[in-house]
C-alpha cells in the first residue's frame, strides 16, 4: 500500500485498507483529503514506485498516445 509509510494516521490506514478490499466504496472527497494530508507529490512518487515494482501499467491511453506522438516528432 503506497500510503503505509507516508503517515502513521490510523484512520487513513483503515480507509485505504477498506478501499483495497472494496474499491466500489471509494469516497472521492475523502480520498483527496487523505492524499492532500500526506502531500500529493509524495503520494504520487510512492504510488509510482509501488506500481513499477509490481509491473502494473496504468498509463491512460490518451497519455500513452501523446507520448508516442512526441516520440515520433523527436525522431
């Protein structure tokens, strides 16, 4: 879990554990509050490291397309 080492707040840990068990229970406003409390940049970096470690590719198609376009322009 990406949030685990970023905060010792037990309520946040409980919410993220519950979300891992039931993603449909997502409360977007609460999620954003929790991420803001640890720092969006710190959370993003940690999440990226976790995803990379687990070989998870979650790049949205529009971003992948934009990167492919830019790569083509640079070649």
